[in-house]
C-alpha cells in the first residue's frame, strides 16, 4: 500500500528485509493460493523479491506483483458454502476461523468479542454480518462476513477498522 503523497502507483515499491508479506499466486492446477512469509533481502518491486515462507524450508524468488505488505485488513478467509452465513450455529465459528488465519499470517489478536443479536452471533449490517469486534494497536476493528461479489457461493470473512462516528473506514 502506498500512503506517501510523493508515491505514485507506477513507481516501484521497495521491500525491506524482515517485512511480513502475503504472496497471492496460483498453484499448478490454476487454483488461487495464498502464502505468508518474510522478505529476505532489501529490494524494489521491479526485481524478484526473496521471500522466506512460513513453514517451508529455504526461500524463493517471487515477482513483486504477487506480493503485498501484510496488514490486518488484507487478511481474508474465503470459504465455500452460503450456509456458513445463513446457519447461526455455523456463523458463530467464522470469526474464530478468521482469527486462526491471522495467526497463520504471523499476527496476534488477543480477544474477539462476539457481536450478538439475541442468542445468535452476527448482527446484520446491509449485506454483511458483523461477527465480532476486537482492539488492535489501540483501534477498534470488526470481523464481518459476506458473500463474495465475484462468486455468490463463496463466503468472505475479513476485518475492517471502525470509526465510531462515521461507520467503517473501508
């Protein structure tokens, strides 16, 4: 993510050794694949980037276009089955599944507080379910679940920062 006012989208991004990254690519069968790792050496995105994957021996050279610097709002879990949102018993476990994906990415969320309406976990917010809230680096975040816009059979679970005055930032 380029946040500096002096950076443009066409400028190469730089990566520093030790930064956490998410690599999004496809496997040999053409299926989407996400891996997490650490940048192994300083580089710019025009060069192949050395990535040391978590739970894999050695390192790999990765095209810079497949790499995103890891931030909490980039971690999403995609699962097949609309029943995961529609069934209150299944919906109750989605926030913890997302939290496990966050842990796999190397980040830590201490405590999730379920958002409930009556006995059911999940508060309807337009086309989303608000599943849980938590604090991360002093900011309030909300875990939400929704159907994927590109595939109505896929459920997407992700977190967004919340601004209590204006709703969600994302």
